[in-house]
C-alpha cells in the first residue's frame, strides 16, 4: 500500500477549498449589501457604524459555521457512512463546536488565501500594484464569471494547502494521544 505524500492536499482539502470559494461569493455579496447599509449608518451614528463594522468582520465566521453545520446535517442524513465515527454525527439546528472551529478557520483561510493570491498576482515589490490587485480580487468574488479565472485557480490551490496544513496538524495531535485512535 502506497502512503500519500503530505505535500499533496488530500481530496477533502480540495473539496473544502472549492466549497469555500463558492461560499466566499455569498459572503462578498453580503458584504456589499452591508457596506450600503453601513454608509447610511455612518451618517446617522458613528457608534452604530463601529458595531456594524464589527458585525461585518465576524459575520463570515457565522456563515461558514452554519454552512458547515448544514452540510454535515445533509451528509449525516443521506450519506451516513461518510462520517468517521458516531460521536461526529451532527444533531440539532445550532452549529456544534466543530462547526464554529471550521467557521473561524474558514475565515482565516479566506483572508490568507486572498492576501497570498493578491501577492502572487500583484507582485511583492510594488505596493500600489499589490493593493490594486487585492481590491480587484475582493470585488470579483460575487460574480460567477470570476470563479473560472486564474486568480480563483490560485486561490483554490492556496486554500487547499491551508486545509492540508490543518489536516496534518490534526493528524499529528491525534498521534500524540493514543486514546483517540
């Protein structure tokens, strides 16, 4: 039996990266709606604008956590053998701690993948070019035609490697605790 290389992301990492790309489109569209509301609030009250901005920063964590929870509810319902153990079964309508972790890590992956992709495309030397590419990259995610572009392809690769990193850390931590095997 041949053991897979740790340098190649496992299939779940690729699937997580692609699903996160699709979810990023929804998050970007929601951010544009929130930006419109935020401009209205800025005229009314700066304090409300601060709270609204804080909610806008934390909202992607909630989106990813809810999407993770719904996906696992679906998998548990229609593909019950896809989960590793009984204790990983998802119950109820409120996201579990694991879904909240995936929401937090998904938000980290979105931010890091976007920054790394913009740096790779825009170059590291010219700051104005980097910020221009970052701005264009952030504005493009809510349009489906941009999902099949070179920046999206690079973004998925970077995201898959970040999910592979999480997988390797999880596997290493599991190997340290023999009772979890």
